[in-house]
C-alpha cells in the first residue's frame, strides 16, 4: 500500500516538475500533457502503438528486473536484443513457410541468440571471475558494430539510400487483433509465466534470496553459481525476444537498422530500477513509458514541444520514485523518533517536578 | 540538583533509533574524574549506545552533555577527542598491514617545517609513552603480526597518544583469554593511578566487581542505578541487570552419548595469505550423538575454519570429513545441508537475509529439503509455507508483527530464534553452532541454550564454538581447545577449570607436549 502511494507521488511530482520546465520554456504545460495522452490513448491506432511499445518494454524491463533481483548486473540488454533481432531477421528474410511454423521458430531462435550472448558473459564470470557488469557492457559494443557492419555491407538493402537490411517476408510479420499487435498478448503471456516462475517455484525462491543475500543463500544450500548462470541466460532470452519483437512487430520497420532498440534497452534498465522489488510495477511502468513515448510524437506536432522532452520526463520520474522509495521511510521514521523522544522526556519528568 | 563541579554529566539522554526503537530512555548519569566507572547491562541495554553518544559517534535524539559544567556538543568523534575523550571499540580500528607506529599516529602525524612527515619525532614520543606504560613492542612491526591482546593495547596507546584523559573501553575482555584480561586490568589500574578516567563497558560481573570504583547498571535503555562499588555482590548486579533473579547455569542432565556422527580425520588447511601458516593442523575430532562438544580458543586459532570445513564452505588440503560413517569431504554445501544444521556467528550477513520476511528466512534450506511444503508438481505451496512459518513463530516464541514482517524489524534475540527454529526444524543428526548466542540478551540466551540441550537429548550431535568460556562450561559434555590450528587439549568440564582452559588457549600450557 505504502509502496503504491510512493510510486503515485513520485510520478505526480515528476509531472509537476516537467510542467515547470515546460512553462519556463514558454510552452503551455497542461495543453501539452493533454495532447500527450490524447495522442497515445484516445485513438485506436495510437492505443495500438502505445501497447506495442509497452510489449517491448515489458520484455526488456523484465529482463533487467530478473537480473537485478537475482544478483546479476546484466547491462547487456542492448547487445542481447541485437543478437535476437539479427537471428530473427536472417530467418525472417528467407524462411518462406507457414507463419505457424516460421514465427515461433524466429522467436525461439532469437531467444536462444539472446541467451547465448548473455551466457557467454556469465561463463566469463564463473570461469575467470570477470565482472559481468563490465563484460555485458563491452559486449554491447561488439554487437552494435557487428550489426552496423552487416547492414552497411553484406546485408544491406541495395535499393535503400541508408544502411539497413532488406525487410523480412511479409508473411513473417506478426498479425494484429483489431489494432493490437500480437506481441502485446505474447508479452503479457510471458510476463505471467515469469511471474509465476519467480514467485511459485523453488528455483524462483533461490533467485530472489540469492539476489538479496548471496552468502546467506549459498550457506543455505542454494546453487548460487548455477543460479547466476541461469539468471543471466533468462535475462538474455527475454532481451532476445524483445529484439525479435522489434523486427517482427506489425508497428515496426521489420528490418535491421543500426542502433535498433538502443534507447529501448536503456529504458528497460530504467523500468527495472524504478520497479525496485515489485514485478507488477514493471507492467505498470512499461505501459506508462509506452504512453508518454507514443504521445510525445503527437505532442510535438500539436504543441511544438520537442518529443525529446519525454526522455527528461522519464529520467525525472526515475529519480523521484527511487528517491521517494528510499527516503520517505527514513524521513517518516525520523519524525516518529523525534516525537517519541519528546514524549519520553515529558512523561519521565512530570513526577520529578 | 546536580553537583556543579561534576566532571562529566550526561543529562536526560534519549536515543531513539528510527522509527521507535528506544535505545536510551531518558538516561542521566554523572562520572567522577580519576575513577574506573563501569557500565553494565545486557546486550541491548544501551550501555554501548550511551558511550557512543558521549564519544560523538551517535547523535542523541535529545539530551545534554556537560564537561566541568560546560555544555558540549559533539558532532563527531574528533570533537570528543579534542575534549580529551577516547574510545576503544570492540572491533579494533587498526589497519593490519600498517606498523604500530603508523597506526598510532594516523590522523595525528607530526610534520616538519615544510609539511613532510616527521616520523622520528613521532617515534620518540610514542616510545616514551610505551616505556612509561611498560609496553614492550617493536613499533615498526606490522599490527597483523601481533595477537589480539597486543592489538588492544595498541588501541589504548593510540588513544593515550592523542592525550585523552577519559578512556572508554567497550567490552574489552570479550576477545581476551582470562590471563590476558588480568594483564588488561593491570593496565587499567596504572592508567587510573595517573589520574585518567576509565569508562568500562562489560556484562561480565566478576570483572566489574574486580576493577570498578563506581558501577552503573542499565536495563532496556533505562538507567537502573549508579552505586559505588562497596559491598556489591554478583547477585545484586545480575538482578539489577535482568530485573529478576537469574540462574547462572542451564539445567542439564548427564546422558550417555551414542554412536559417532561427525568424524574429522587428519584435517589440515593451509593459509592462502601467509605461506607456511597452517589454519588447521592435523585436526582429529569425533562428535557422537547425544553429545555437545565445545570448542574453545582465542579468536583466530582455527575454530572458524574448522566450522567452514565441516559445513563445506572451505575444503581442507588434507583429511576427511565424515557424517554418520559416509565420507562427505567432496560434497557441496547443498548436499551437506541434508544432514547438517548450521548457525553462523554472523546473524546479519550469513544467517539471514535482513530485508526479507520472516517467512522467507525461515523457508531457506527447507525449500529443497522439506518436500511437504511443495506440491507434487514442484510448485511452492504458499498455504503450507505460511503455516510452517506461523508454527515456527509460535514454537520459538518469536515476538513479531506477523510472518510477513522483514526480519530486520525484529530484535537480535528474536532474529536468532527464527534462525534457530529454521535450523533445528530441519531435524538433522548434526548441529554446527558457531557462537549461537553472540550479542543476545540473557532471556534469549537461556532460551536458546535450553533448546540446544533439548536437541542433544533428542539425539543430535552438537559442535559448539564459543568465545565465552561460561557458555562452554555450562553446555558442553566435552571441551576441546584450539591453538594455532591444533587441538591442544580435550577435557571434561567437571575435571578442569577456566584457568586451565585459558592456559591452553594462550599456548602457555601444552606447547611442550
């Protein structure tokens, strides 16, 4: 309960600070916010786009959440996402089969690619003691420049002016139900599976406790090394699926481009950080980030507020929610302590006088 | 109403650890100059907190401190040192790889005219101080090469070097063998003769009566009384500390032990830091069912490593570990946990996950050993886990809001009860207990001790490591003493004395054998 209040307060404050910044630059804050929500929720197409964005964020937020809360610092979401996207593109360009076979195959292959890529970092850690914090970050660069090379040279679409790959076959693109992309349903399904795994299995318990106190978990018989490896791989698998979504989603470009999903990956990290230890919050903030990012494009057209404003709004939100979470309790406790001390002193002094 | 000329006066000190944990409840106390003033109380009574407030380490929530009638306001220990107050903490604040000289002058270095270190001047000053105190050490030797008792003296010298005239000693004898404690008391006596004021924190009654001029008793954050040490008895102190009369021994009947449970054969473990040093040196030990074997030793003589080797956190270089006849030397912690319950000496870091709930903490190890808490499809049965946690809370009298409360919200004693409940609930044949009551109050200690005896009577083999000889004498069926990684003595408590065991702990007896 308290946590929900903290989150709502943090989000509200971020909007207030955002409003101050908007008006300081001569924009009309309320108009801008209305435009933002109108352009992300109130038309069918906008809502579809918002939810498709949400689906990507759910996968990436979950990937980062899973790692962080089981004691694994996977900063390599971007690289793992690119590997997933690369594999999905390669299969999607060439496999001309029934979508019932092709689409699951692309998803699974992308998941494996992401998992292998993060698994390498996990092995570096377990075998050579190399901190995954650094290796995953470095492996992002390898993936980034590998993709940049591929789309400017061997995989380049000859008909395009810019470096990008040819699109995947139209039959391999996700279909929609109404205006809602299939990735949305898939993301929610995966979220539910991960949620149940995390909360209702022995392994999930071990992940959680290992993340909270590694030594305690190890002495209690948890297989911390195996868990480290699995957690890293699961995190990479989720990021790899996000990569496939970015290629196969009906709202996406369906082709490999340089820097595909780079901001999405860092948004995923932010969502995991802002969610703390509450997995349902990942869902909430994924939707929220989806709303403001989709809305920002329409807002830019309606009010001239640059869409980059949302990046700032997101960052302020993370700062406020995280700061609130950590300090609200401290602050309330301090006030409680003060008043109790006053009470103790007056109580004890009365009989003396 | 207070004498204006009192030396140190602490008035109406309240300290509340947020949100509402009252550590000091309106405590007023006066300290006379040139006396040994002891503060006694159980763990959690507030004696250490009171001294930390005086030393400027913990800000008081409210209250005042006066020195010679002048109000002082310490924001940090540096302020206190400037007013001549020094403190020796339970955990030493020394840098092991620095020499004694470097440690002592750190932060108070002499410099020459152009601002460079003037080690010679410092050395002369320090040497003079050591000579005066009769403290014979090599100032250029690294601190880590000296025993705990010497390091403690270095800490005291360090304070004297800063020209303090009030010295706070926080449970100084907790880390010392009986003989070393006597040495320390001599040093305290000579400091007093020089006019220094010593504030001595302890919960050991004998030593309080031995060295104090004045005694202040604290209980649950409150000041019980302050009296001159004239005609006081142990019983007076104990009753004031606990608020009721206390048993000094646990009820324990003698029983015949059964078959061997834990067998260690020729266990050796080399130090990976110091070449040639043996942490465990050819250790042979058997613990039988229905038997408590106590391990005595000055900290750092292999007891910790012994425990780590048994539970599988470290692998010995040589030797075998067997439980119930099967060799487990190569087994992981996970598989050893199928027969070994373990309580670590570090409740917060190794024994629990502080931010997690009581339930999550109680469930550890049961999560894979106790199949009744999991459904056939290997799904956690939340209902059964909840009632498992509730039963533990009830059976072990854990005082808490609910099983969902984070374990850090409990007092130390209640946290330990959760841990004890979890480990004993595994119903394993072997219990490895590393200082299971460290830092707990008398009530919790009595309770946990009686549970340990109960486990023994039910058939468990118990390996008990403790730094407290009283605990070892009252619980153990057999006491072994470790010195420099070796077992140097094995005694039945009834046939030995604390002094004999102390002698073995220090290596002053037994080396010649």
